[in-house]
C-alpha cells in the first residue's frame, strides 16, 4: 500500500528539477492587481530525463510538436522551453527552424540535452526570436518558482493550474510527481488547447511511463469538452529523472491518474465563461463505443450547454442528442437521472411540478451528474462538460483583437 | 426551355390546395404589433396527392413521423395537420395513438384520406388533445391564407418563410410549386429542427418526386448548420395533386432546387441570434467525402462561429478546424480565400496590415464566401453556416422557461 499527500508549490517539490519564467513583452496586459505575468518559462532537470508524450490529433500539429517528433525514439531531455501568446502553428518548416535557432542561442547560457519547446497562443505567426531570446539573460536556471511558471503559460485561463503529490510507500520511501497545466477553451475530447507538463523523481521504467501516461490522459484530458474543437498545439509531457530511486507501479498509476484528472477538472471549471461542470454518464449502451459516442456528443451539444446555463431541466435536449448520435437506443427503455433524481423513463415521461422543482435545485449546483441508462447492454462511458454562457461568446469573439 | 416566375402568397397559388390556421391557446405570446399568430394549421387538397418525404435521422423520431411511417408505401393523402409549441416527441406509443384520436375527431368536419400530422415544439409532453380539437371548429377548410399558415408553424423563427414559383414551359403551359417552412435553431447538416411543406399541381410521376426531393434536400437543408444538433421532428413533405396536367422534369428539378435552397438560406439567416451567413467551400480535397467532413466541421465550429461574430480575420481557427477534421491535408499546400481575398497560402502565411484591413471589410458583410483549397485532389463540398452571437445563448438558455 501507499499514501498520497498533496503538497503546495507544485513543481518545486520534485528533486533535481528547476523552473522559472520571465516576461519578454509578449504579454502586455497586467492582472487586476497590477502585476504582470511572465510569457516565457522553462522546466529543467540536472539529470537527463526519460520522456513520455501525448500530442494533438490535429493534422496541422504546430512546429514544436514536429520539432519534438524529429528526435529519435527513446531520447532523453533535460529542458523544456515554453512560451505563451504565439502558437508557432501553420508556420511551416521555418517554424521548426526557429526553434533550433532559439536553442542555439540558449545553449550558451545553460547545458542543453535534446531540449523540447512548447508553445500556445495565436496561430499563424512566426515566433519573435529576438524578444524570446532576451528571456535567456533573465532566467535564473536554478530557480524553483512553480506558481509563477504556472502563471506564465496561461492564455485565457483565469487561474493557474499546478499540483504536486508526495507518494510514500509502506517502507517509508517516497517519490514526488507534480504538474502545471494551462487550458480554458477549445477543450475537446481527443485533447484540448492545453499544455500539461508533469515531472517526477520516481524511478519509473520508460515503458511504464508511456503505458501509464496513455491511461491517465484517456481518463482525464480526453474526457473533457468545452466547445468541441481540437487545437494544433495540445501537449502532455511526462519527464522522469529517477532521482529518488523509489518506485511502485500501482502507487505511481494512482498518483498520475489523480493529477491528470484533477487538472482536467480545473481546466473544465476554467472553461471560457463556464459556470458549472457536468458529468455525462452513458450506461446500458449496446457497447462501450456507442456509450462514448453519445456521452461526447452530450458534452459538446450547444443546446445541452445552453440549457445547463439556463438551469432549465429540459431533458428533451438530452434525449434528442442521444437520438442524434446515431447509436442504438429505444425511447421506451431510456432512463435519465440528474444526480439521484429520476427525470425520464419510459413509464414516467412527463416531468411533474414536484420533480421539476427538485431538478431546478440540482441544476443550480456548481456541478452535478447526468446519467443516461439506455437499458440495452453493458457499454458505458463518462465524459465531462460545462455550460455555455454569454461570456464564452464574448471571450472568443474578442480574442486576438 | 422554361421560365420560372416568383409569385406572392405562397401556397395560395397552387391549384386544388387550401390552407388555414387558428390559435387554440398553445401560443400565448403576442407579436410586437399586438397580433397573435396561430398555433395549429392545415394544408389540404381536393384530390388525393402522391407524397415524397424526408425525415430526421434522429433515432428518437417523434410520434408524427412514426405515424406517417405506418402508412403503406406509395400511399396517397389529402391532408396535413400541423401544430407548433409541442413536438409530440418521446411520447411513446401513446403519442402515436393521440394522432389517431385527433384525426377521428377531425373526420366529422372534413373528408380525410390518410391524413398526416407534423409537430414542432418542446419535447416530452403529450399533445393537449382537447385544445387541439377546438381548431377543427374554427378552421375554414376552403381558406387560402398562406401567410398566416406560414406564421402559425413558427417557433423561434423571427420571420415567416414561404415561397411560390410559377413554371411556364415553352408551349405556354404552366404549373406551380410552393412551400412554407419553419426553422431557426438546432439546424444541422442531416436536417434541422425544421418543417417544410411543399405542394405542387405539376403532373409529376411518383418516382420523380422521390428522386428530385432527395437531390433538393441534399443540396439545401442538409448543407446548413446553425449549431450542430439534429432534432427529433425534422420533416420535408412534397405533395403533388397533378391538377395542372403539366410537367417537365428539368423545369421541376430546377424550381424545386431553387425553393429548397432559398428556404434553407432563409432558415440560416434566421439562425437564432445570427448576424451573417457564410458559405464554407472546401475544394482540392483528396475526395468528396473529405471535403464534406471539413466543410461541415467548419460550419459547426464554435470557434469559427464566434470569430465570424467578432469579425476577426483569424484564419488560424479555419485552418485548425480543417486539421481537426482528421482528413488528409498539408499546411504547405493549403490556400484560404475570403471572397476573392487571399488570406493564407504556404507562401504567404502571415496576414499583413493591408490584407487584414481588406479582410475586416469582407467580414462586415451580411454574407461572404470562405474557400479552402487543400491542393490535393478533386474533392469538393460547400456547406453554409452562420455566426454565433450572445443572442443565441440568450434564446436557448431562456427557451421553454
């Protein structure tokens, strides 16, 4: 067995890792308290790290992702450079060369071993190399300043996302796993406009890293949806420097799943303009694939999202969306619950006043659970969505301008 | 050859057809001028009509659609009864029996031959039979009042949709084809929350009706998108009473295509909260299927829709959406135009100030054309979408309550 303890100061707790950030003038808008967040950040390790990664399925993957993919399989790295405000996407071969140019400059300041870049921001513009390079004079490469680093990678995020777990095994030995993430819009199953950097000092074998990261991403970032679009830059990186010499697979799996799930929920809660988070559980489907299809359509449906925002217990939109998914379903067998409240069944089709009142109360919560039991088989899937408010339109109509 | 002439007063021009409407108390909110539209309407023909139909692909098709489908193949009808404010969907076998109950009452007032019902409104409530039946005393079965009939079937529509063409052949003989439609939201490729009733006095053979309606719907209602959802009640009906004894296939095809396309554009312009209509042409795709996939994703993308509303020439969202569609594409070969303005190509990636100014002007129009040439093959497809405004959220958050 093992114990998982939550620690403050995210990345700073992990042995042998350093992180820092600075502002090079890409981000010009100060926070409400007058402070100005960074726009370029780094995470580095004294020792070369094994790497596991998951990237966007968008066919126009951004230059940093293509740059990563040029490294040989099973390469090790000691450095991640991250910038906000410019995605370095749709920039062609020049966008990849720009990354090499940056790293050539950075190399004179600190030891680099297969450095990785990660970018987020507006699509279609070359990186401002001279501005970015000024960061290299300002970085304190021995800093541990996780909170600022987490803030430096934000775009439309309204709060920083960082998390750290200390995992203690029965023999008293322990390792750390920590992460920072950004993301608040364009969040879609099959990843999101989100960056997530996970570092660990656990002595995890390379093959476990890839297997466990795959499971963790599938059960977290791939299950959240803000608006159904998939970005060019989505990236999840896991770096392990093995410094603690401690490892237990079950403990690591659980800690990693917890980290990615909690970050995913933070991203969803920070969904552009979102006021509530809803779990869409589809069960009793003919098979898991059907359940997934319906669940994801529910978390993406504009009509469902606006009904959630309006706190209208209009289960017709839930049913219609399931019907529209094209999966096997039968209106006589369908049963819908909001939390524990029966909303619809073949026997109780119309919502009476009493149940409608109860449904209103459930929908007023910050989060609740919608369960759709198709009554056909064992297929099940849960995805997580948020409501769509006026502010989503405002944020996205005004972004960039 | 032939001539197509547009006539006022929609359905009223077609020989042998009658239409009317009344308010039975389902619609209680008056218009701004104080008038109150109907909520129940009929279309009837003196002679039995051949019928062609297209219905929603939603698995929870509403009771009226199931009622229609119980008639034998190639049945003839003389009557369509239509109500707004209640969709009679998710009402099970009782919902179908309710329709028979209504027609049993109606039969004492007018001659019925395989009558059809069509409903639109809120999902999940039984039809108020007693209220609906009061319509039968108020109907003037010999009325020709197309404008009011078109208004009686509206839900969130902000204007009525009716159209009539008189088609004159070279020999001087002519026939009519006319339609009314409703629809303003939930509009999605693979049909829409829309009802469309087309009547003609052309002497069209039954087999042509089905063939030509299929083509017309595929090129109109199936290519428009307001928000990506598919309703339980979508219906397109074509009734032909052959009264004119005149027919020409080419002329009929063209007139029918024109009618459905113009109605589809009206529905799109009336998209809930929409301020502009945009054509999304994808060409140069590896095949037509790829082009369709990308085009439809573009017209459904929330990020594209909000960028259109914000009049922001952020082509990155267009490119990202194409990349997210999973089709074959290459950022070096892609070329994007807004109307005739080059927005992106592998050679000209960044939008300079001059072209950005021109792009703003194009986007300020009520409608414009976005062309994405993938540069790979001959596949092409065009779909039509609208922007997403604050009002969409408002209308849909407040619908029903």
